[in-house]
């Protein structure tokens, strides 16, 4: 969590002045973003949408956001794999795909990376996670991002016990595919 939060903070710090759009897929309780925004100087610049299917997690994220006075944060209890939930905020300055890649098929990981080139604005950052267990898909995920116009900004060390990556988008975003499903959860207790 700390590695993700450090990259969230860096991504917010690196964006030019003005409004910031943030998308969080499968946001859980939103701690990766909300705990950073609480004391971040750009907190009022952020308009964020956290999409989480579990109503208990979504309620906790909503309560945390309200308690912190984060008026630009919206928590949506919905299926995060559906692109329609992002169409009015994409492309975004920051896209969080944490806790997803270890719970979906390799094909869906690649499809989601492909959609990140629609969800992320030029100069924006995607932060993602994936376990490092066999097979270690992290190097291939990095290749997939780089094949789609992203550059690796930061990657956790292979021996860290987890995989966290931050990729910056340097291409022109493609139009968001409306009505598309990016992935289907298959579950993995290691991520």
C-alpha cells in the first residue's frame, strides 16, 4: 500500500496546475488514493471517481471521503470492468488499476492495459499492481504498457514480494470504447 501511495503522491505532484481527473478501477475502500488526498496540497484540484462493486467497501470509501472533506471524490458502487462508468472523466491524469491484474486472466490483463490508452490522458500516469508469484507476469505487463505508448516511470524491485508499476502515457489517447467490458474477475488470493 505504501508503494502505491508514494506513486499516487508523485503522480499528483508532477501534474501541471489546474484540475486533475482520477479514475480508480476496483477501488476497494479507496485507501490508496484517499489517504494521500487527505493532506495533499492538490486535494481540491482533484475530481475522482472510485468504482467498486462491493457495497461495504464502497460505503467505507464514501465515508472516508466525506469525513476528509474531499468534495471532488465520487464513489460509484458498480462493476469497474465496464467502460461506461468512466466516459465523462476519461481521459484522466491518474488511473489506478490496483488489485486487479492478479485476479483476471492474462488476456484480460492485456485488454485492460489496452483500455488504459483510452482512460489516460497524454502525460498522465497509470499505477497498477500484480503479485510476483509464478508465472511472474510483471515484465510482460510492462511490455504491454510500453507497446501502447507508455513509458516506465517506476517499478518495484523483483524481490519486494509484490509488483507495483507506474507508467506515464506519452501518446494520444484513443477514444473510449463505450459499452465495453475490460475484464472478468477469476480471483486469486495472492493479489
